[in-house]
C-alpha cells in the first residue's frame, strides 16, 4: 500500500470512528456551516457536547489567563503529582514552572518502560497538548509522539488537555481537510477523546473512569 492510500485509509477510519454514537450521548449538536468560523458558537457547541460526556471545557483569554485557570483546577482537585508531555504547548505556557511553584511534584518520565508506566499510573493528573478539537462531538484529537505519549492522557485519573483556539473545528470532516492542506505525514498513533472514560455494566449503568481518566478538562488558549 503506497503512502497516499495509507493516508486516505487512516483519515477515513478517523471520520468513521468520530461519528459513532457514544453511550447515552445526545444527538450530535448543530454547528456553524463550513467556511463560517464563529469561535464563540464553536466553543459553545464543544462545551455542551463535552459536558454531556462528563468533561469540562474552558476558554482562556490569553496565556496568563490559561495559567490562572490551570492553577485553579490543580488546587481545586488537590493535585499533588503530575506527568506532562514535552510538546510545544506545555513549553510555551511554562507549565513546569507553574506546577513547581504550586508545590506539585512532576514525576519524571524515564525511558525504562516499567518506570514510565509507574509514573503515569501513579500521577494524580496528566497534562498534555491536543492537536485538534471537534465542536459537534466535544472530541479532542491527539497525535502521539515521544514527547506526547498516549499513556499520559489515559493512565492518570485526571487529564488536562491544552488546545489552540484556531484548532477548534466544526467536525471531523473540516479537520481532515485541514490535515490534507498541511500535507503532513500521518502519525503512527492518534487518540480521539470525548470526555472521561465511560463504560457500563450488564444493567447498563454508566461508570466513569473504569478504563481511563475520571475527569477531563480541555483548556483552549
């Protein structure tokens, strides 16, 4: 299979997955038509969808406001230990300094696989960047790499994701168009996350956090 065919297969799979109904989720919300970018309306749609899924969305005014809101989240939850990605967003915001100034321990992500896993499953929160957000489903899209590994968003009880405001799209289709425009090589691992982990028992009683984070916060900067 050549690279173009492989790329199309991955993108088609992403679109199919994102449109699958989530357990007891409301129908997909209406969002602004393509080509009309209304950040306020997009965020309102995203916020409603992620709240319905058990998560929280926050729109920060700027870098300073984002740091203030992140600090408030960490304090409110009583977070004592975190793991964080080394992507451009965490570096740009200076999260390492913020976390340390708050008296929170940053668990070192060592190259040894078992030690790495221990840190991720021990930490109270994982802080990562996210590449895209989808307004109609309240979904964040994370392309994983060595600096933003998948386990950081899955293992800790709380996941805090940081997303650029201009990466909030109406739906999966417009996101795919953007990826195609950029002409970037598709990463080997992509996660689509809609709120906390959710599962159900035989009586269809929903339970959060059984196979992933119990709490998900998405902060737009």
